[in-house]
C-alpha cells in the first residue's frame, strides 16, 4: 500500500524572508552576469526532476543550512 507524502508547502510561518532579500535573490537569478547562468541551470534541473513538495523540502533545507553555517 502506497502512502501519499505529507505536503510541506503551507502552514505556520517559522522564518521570515523580507522583500529586500527576495528582490536581491531575483536579481542574482535573473541579472547577475556570474550567478544568473549557474543558478538558472540549477533551478531548471531541480524543477525538471523534483516534485513541488521535494522542491519545497530542498528550499527549506537550504535555508536551515544557511542559518546554521558560519559561511
């Protein structure tokens, strides 16, 4: 019997991302001459092979690792 994965796309907020952070993130992905090509390639790869729930898991994991890393 297959069990459907629990969705992690909504719910109570744990972390806050401010508009300036989001705007700079979009700039890096869309316009930065060095970062944009690399980030777009990674995004296309992840979006083509992962479900929406898996992409959310990856995003949350990246945020948590950034919070806990020294660099």
